[in-house]
C-alpha cells in the first residue's frame, strides 16, 4: 500500500483542473503540495469542453498553452456551434469559430475586445487534466489518486488531514500548513467547515434545467449519417429530445447531454434506452457504443457563503457550482487556483503576512457570484424558449418556425460564445490589496470588453511585434512596466522589492501606444497578471508594495 508523506506545506483535496493548477502554481514557486483524489486517475468522462482565452493566457504564462491547444480536436477541425431540429435533419443556425490552427495564426491580428495573447480552445477536460497532471508532477507535487479525505482539523498553527485508500487500507495522517478543498460540489472540506452554498439550485427549464442525462459515446458513423458540416458543439431544438453534444476527438467520440422528460426515470434507463435517446437526437438510425452514462442536475447558480476559515480554504466546484452555459465553471476554478497559488507561496516563504490570504475570498467570492449569474442568464436564454409544435413540419408554417428559431438561436450563440466581457472583464475592485487610483473601472458587460489599466483588472494586452505578446515580457512574480520613451525611474521599486523579499522584474516598453493604453508611466502587475497599482512616479514604492502584499505601511516582513 502506498504511504502518504508525513508532512506537506499545502494539502489539496481534489485532482481536477483546480487542484492540479494550484499544485503547479505552488510547485513552480518551490512549495510542496500533496494532492489527494478519490478517482483512480485523471478524469475518464469528457466533462468541461471549453477553455476560455484568459485560462489559455495562464497556460501560456506557465509554458504549456501549446500542449493544451494540440490536445483534443484535429488542428483544422472547425469549432463552430451549430443548432439543428435534429442532428441529421434541419440546420437552424451556426456560429462559426476558428479551428486551433486558425486561432494560432489570427490571434496577433485581433484588437479591441479580443486583443489577447491567446484565443479560446475547445478541448475536453479529461485531456486538459492529463497535461496539468504532467506539469504538476514536473513541478514537484505529490499526487495520490485513489485516496479519500476522512477528516481534518485546523490546529491554529497547522492543519492535520486523515485520509485512507478508497480500495481499503489503514487511515494515514498528514500535517500541513494549509488545506485547500478543491473536492467538488459534494466537498467534504466545505461540509467539515459547516459552510453552505447560497443561490439558486435546480432551476426548472425546458432545457438546461432539472435532471439531465449524459452519455460519453463512440459513433464513428456520425459524420457519414449527418449531412451537415462538422461542428464542435451540436445542439438540438425540438419538442421531443433537446440535447447538446460536444465533439471530443473530431473522429468518433462525443459528449452527449439530454434533458430528461417528465416520466423518464433515470434509475430505470437501460443502455438500450440511452442509445435510443441519442438516436432520436440524431434523427436517423446510427450505431453507437456507450462508454459511460450518468445523470446530473442543471440549473445551479451556487456560491459558498465563505471561501474558507483559518488555514482551510475552498476552491473550484467546492466553492461555486455552475450550470455549464458559457463554459464558466472550469475556467472560474482555474482562476481560483491562479489567485490563491501566489498568495499561499508568499505567506509560506515569509514574503507576506497571513492576512494576505483574506484577499482570496475578498476577490474570488464576488467573481464567483458574477460568473454564476452570467451563466444563469445564458441558460435562461436557451432553456426558457420551447420549440414551437410546427417546427419539424415540412409545411410553410414549419419553414417559418425554423427561420424564426434560427434567428433566435444565432443571436443566443453570439451572446453565449462571444463573451470577451466575461472572459477578460472580471475585476477585484474593493480588494484590500489593490492600490486604486481613484479612476472608475469600465462597465461590466457580458459581450463587451473595454481594455483598462484601472487597478484591479487584467492588464490591457498589446502585441510588441513578431508574435511577441506584452504578457510574455512579464516576470514570473511581480512586474513593473516602465512605459513610454521617457518613463519615470524604477529604482525606488527595485529597492523596496529587495527589502520586501519580492521578485520584481522591471520591463521598459518605449511604445507610445502602450503608454497610451495604460495611461501611466509606471504600472505594477501582480503574479496572477492583475494590475495592482499605476502611477507616474515611484515615490511611494515601499507603501505600494506593502499594500499589495497585505502588509501595513512600515510593517516589516514576517519573521524579521
């Protein structure tokens, strides 16, 4: 039987994208992380299917965006979202999006809303987890799959965790500085803290509300039977079998989800019934192999009342639960890990006080409420509009109904899948570690992103030429941008960073265009690539660095 280490600086329960990403963020900073997960390995089922551009930017920061983009669909496979009465009958609408190859070649030509270092990528979570696992292990994380958390205790100065093998065996105890519960919606960590979700649960809709049935399937004949161009996401719109289905490998594997109808008992559904569900969505007979099947509930917009207590913290689905409209759950979970990782490392390395961790909840909880709210709006847009009875009739009335449905569905697709405002516009206004400058942030809008260097948000992106992103020049920890042809001096920040034990990279950018974009001579960027401060001189450098690391002005580093 495997033996757990006696100690680990951070113990993470949950080896999904959030837990693995946190292990990478910690390991890259020299912090030991132990990951425990009930599953025997990384996910078998496809699960989430959309990696948003901001998440891809973080993967680029860590050096493996190209590995993610190479996973899943063939590089020339279109990532369109297409709507049908049934997959093999009438196509109602199609929102065209670039293939992975096109995204890579066109990203540097985009500006405004979509000026970014990376574009979104359509890949199943099961494949993402494999990449994240490799990089977590390479960063030094210890991963133990097949282990279940039994109990934990916050002892004030440390935590103790008791875990046991799922297959059977004696419990073992591990001591750590912190415990992070990234263990999903049924989180034992959240339950152990006595924290509850708040928000809406199980909202009933005609689609994407209530009980759903998921099939992971192989159907090699799908592209032969279906007379339409390939798509990444296929959605049926009818009164009989509403469903959505993502292509997993662009060849034969799909993730199919259908709304259970009144009278369909999930516990009595046989494999033959499941094949029949898929066939009715296709609209023609087709051979299919069911790889796995399960029921789940759509309609959640839930956020935990707190994101932790003391030395025990929550992240990912343990902290928030989404209806999967817009693909926001997995991406929000990754950003939880990005936000928390550098803060835990700074505290453990004595670069910041324990109080820095208070900013994790202060920043991420409002973002979770924002994002679950947006996902709920998107689900409402699709789920509260039932198909008219005549939609599939081969009559003039049926043709008119299909035209009207196509107009609505195309508008919905633009709303759900063109979301730079959600992707890039999340902000940490009001955070105790953001040094605001009195300027107003841009309005928050789902489908509109206004680049702004107002402290608390993503830095505006720019290309510096020959495919080099401004973000590529940022340091692995703190970055000070010196902007314009005659920027203010950076020496006070260098001295203050050295005294505070902070890794600071000073990056001169002489471009007037970039200076105009950021509107100040000096801009301080956090390790998670968030604007922490901006100004035109460095006179208050020491006070700024104290503020953004959770120290009071004049307070010495922990341990000094």
